C-alpha cells in the first residue's frame, strides 16, 4: 500500500506544475495587454490630431506642388488645428465654470424651495438698510471730521498763545541796575522783555565810560545774589515767576517791603537793583562779601523764601 502511494505522488506533482505554468503564462499575457492599452491611451489624442493634419495636407497638395506652397499649406493647417484646440479648451473651461456655478446655486437653495420654478428675469432682492438710532451717544467713536475740527481749534489756540507771547516780549521795561566796583553806581536802562542778558549788558556798557573797552563776555549780571547767564531773557524770569536768594527775579525795579506789620507766613515783597560787574573784579574779590554769596543761577534749584537775616 505504501508503494502505491509513492507511485501516485509524482503524477500529482507534475499536474500541479503544469497548472502553475499555465497561470503564469496567463498573468504575463494580461500584463502585456494592460501595458499596451495604457500606451495607446497616452498617444491617441496626439496621433488623432497628427493624422487629421496629414490627411488634410494630402488632400490639399495633390499633384506637383512647390516646396514653399507645401510649407505654407502645412503651416496654415497647423495654425487652424491650434485655434480649434484652444477654442475647445476655452469652451471646456467655460462649461466647467458654469457647472460649478450651478452646483453653488443648488447648494444655496432651501430644501423646501426645490420644486419652485426659477425666474431668471426677476430683479435682485434688495436688503433693507439698517437704520441708526440718532439718540445714541457716539462721541467716543473715532470721527475724522470731529478730529480735524479739534486739531484746527488746537492749532488756532496755539498760534494765539504764540502771538500773545510775542506781544509780551515786545513790551518795554525799565531795568534798574548798579555798576559795582566795590561801591554802587545806580543807573536805569530801557529794554524789552524779550531781550537777553547779553543785550542788556551791551546797553549798560554804553552808559558806563569805564566799561567801553570791556567785552560783553567779561561782564556779569548779578540779580538777588545769583549770577545770571547771558543766554537767559527777562521774559524767561517773568513767565516762570523765578525767584532768587533775596528776592524775585521777575521784578527789575527797586522797591522795599512797606507793610506795617510783618508776617512770617508771607514772603517779603522786596526787589533789589541788579549788579553789573567785571569778571576780573569778581575773580579778585569772590572770597569777600557780597561776592562770596553769589552763585550761578540754576532753574532746577529751589532757593527758599529768600529772607534776609
């Protein structure tokens, strides 16, 4: 029995082998057919166009034709084919756009309005404009016209203030000073409120013969025990109500405090004559009173109630 099984074994193996060969051959045949069909689909459009151009060229050039006529005819046929292809592409694109629009319209329709006929000639529905409430306060919202009006108003106020300051600077004042060379020689000079200290010293030099040969840089103006730099103007002290060690810097006349009863809670209303001195004299005697009390004016420094002990 074992021998019979061994004899039947090789025949079944041969049958299985032949079956596998047939299946492999069938698979290879199907694979080649698929490759052939795919190559045809890639070239069918181009081949069709070329065949139509070649057929039309053969029909147009029957008989003896010169080379230039043949080339001209062929070029014309190729241009016609390009125009047809371009027109076809444009039509296809237009059809695609139309289809997309129709799909969008269908999506935008309500579900219960699908059975109603469409009226293409109907005018578009106008949406009602939202009305504004005039009673609502809109002052907090940005408004270009209001902002422009406010800017113009601010500019007018600024210009008016500048004009007023120029008018104040042009006003004349009498400045009482004392040429100091160890003793006082009191004089009065007229200036404008907008004049600086250098201009004031120039006018003082013209009144004092001893200073005719002295430059302005070598002259000093001392007011309320403070050395006033040359670039400051009388207007600066007047507008800021500046104060010195022993009196106000914005009063340029000379007067005493004539109150009958002194009050310690109120400042004294005294103004002293400013001193005009030569810088050389100050450098020589600055360790001696009153020059020892003098210091350069600092607008950021507080000089107290300037009482004299």
